[in-house]
């Protein structure tokens, strides 16, 4: 999907149109009662049908691309505005909820994936449209950094890039929300006051799918911006009751199924694998972050990894980080896509020559839990007051962590 290019001109020879692909595993979950309720109670139920009507009016690939770009970007802005309190809520679901964006996007990708236009749509063209819909509806094309000293405009406002994730493990509980996605929506475009002055935060979210990462979605999204920011952090949901600043990231995929129920157990696939390290490290100011009072959840400097020691053949847990020459099996954040986005982002930082000057790494949030008595996925409500309070507290603490990180000694790039 990601990485396929659209035709460069409207006069490119059309590809032979075939039958439209079937919906993905992820998209088929839309047929359940819970996703429909979330969309209805947030006012997002009409997003996919309206998108389908727009596609239906497109009479060329060029016009379809315009519809995709416009509607994908509009979905991201609508989700951000809802979370940040702009405009009507259009439903009784709490405004801080990240799930309407997720399910509405899937409705749009399903419409686009199964669309059969009269002008004929080739496989590569459809893949390019899907890629553009993913990018625009995830905020990846909406990263609007203010001008600063890195652009030759003096010190200016500090700039922070933050990423979150979609909900995942939906076959366990389709009601799940991902607090990292909620953090991204709540902080996008906001300015945080810090002891060292204002910091502007720009955000994007990423899918929980192995294939997208292998196709370079993280590097394509982040590469233009890392040289221009003062700090970056990838964020995901981690352990119960705690935040973690992950000290070390490992080059290993552990095989846990993604949102399409696909497993991958292998070395993280990156460009130029001959120079690929087994480990990358955070350059976030973890000591300052863990020492600060940022909220009700404890924040840990997590140094543990799992490795195969040099000359060994069995995995060993190392509480204090990897030993020389070892092979990665788990970073501090495990061996799923949260570890992988941290590995990819910090490897990109290093390959851009920014290791010594750009603070960046990964933060795990607490697991977002439903309230007592609402823990049964089969019979539980899609929301409850404790669930909302937990999410709001996680978002507020993540904002406070960013404020500490961007103003810590050694993070001033001016």
C-alpha cells in the first residue's frame, strides 16, 4: 500500500481495471455493533457515506485523487477540532475520544478499496489513493512547524513532533481506545508554556500494521521534519498504571498479530540493512522526566531489554540494557510496533547525523482502562466516567512530560 507512487500525469496510460479488492480484516470489524455505536455517538457515522458519494462523482483518477486528499485532510482536522473543543460535538461521546477518527478512517478506506469507478482503476492507482488517504487522515501531511532558528529565523518557538497510534488488540475488546492517539489529537497544533518559553507541538498517528512499517511509512513521514524540530517523541500504550521512558529500542519483530491479524517474526526491515544496528537509544532527557511531578501515574526510566548475548543462542533479560555484540529480541518497549516506531525514528535521527543534537525517543503511556464493573468486552458499555477520567489524566500527564522534556537542560538547540 504505502510506497506506491501515483501516475505523474493525467495522461498516463490507464492500467487495466479489475475487480475491486475485498475489505481487509481491519475494515470488516466495522460491521460490529460497537464501531457503529462509536461512530453514531460521535457524529462521525456520515463520514464514509459522504466520502463514497464524493468518489462516485469523480470521473477520472485525477479527480479521485483530489477527493481523497480533501476528505482525508478534513477528517483529521475534524477529529482534532472535536477533541480540542472547536465546533459542535455532534454526539454524546466525550470529546477526548480518539476512536471516532479510527473507525471513520476505516469506513473511508473500505469505501475506496471496494470502489469500482466507471473509468477503470488499476491496482497501482488504487494503492496510491489508499496511501494518500492514510497519510492525509493521520495528520502526516498537516505537520505545520513554525519558523525557528533551524530555518535561519532566530531562536523562536521550540518545535516538538509527537506521534501516536491507532487502537489495537481489537479482537480482545473492540471497544478499545489508544491513549497515544488521544494524546496526538489533543496536542496537535497546540502551544505549551514551559520555563524556557513556548513550545509548539505537531502530531500524527500511525497504523498498527507490520506491512506499513516495512514499506517505510514512518521514515517518509518523519524524515522532512526531524532536522527542523527541537524534540520528538513517539508515544504508545504500554503497561498498566505507569508511564515509561524507554531507554533502548531493539531491531526485532516478535510476531504479535497486528490489526490485520498478520504476524511477523524477523529483524526489523530497514533500508541499508548492512549498516543496521541491533540497538538504538533514547536521547530524551529521561532523568529530568522521571524526576518531575507530571501527574498521578509514576514515570519510570526503563532500561531493561532482552538479548541473545554475543556467542550465545538463548534470550537473556538484561535489566540494565544490552551487552556488547548482542542480538536484540526485545527493546525496553518490547518487540511490537511501539518498539519498532521508536527504533525507526531514532535510527533515522542517527542516520541524519542528529544523535548528539536532537532529543528524541519513546514514551509508553499507561493502559487505558474501563471503570470497575465495565470490563466485559461482550456486555460492557463503550464508555464510562472512569474511562474518560483515565484518558484525560493520561493526556494531561503526557502534555506535562513534553513540557519537562523540551525545557530540560541540554535540549535547547538555539
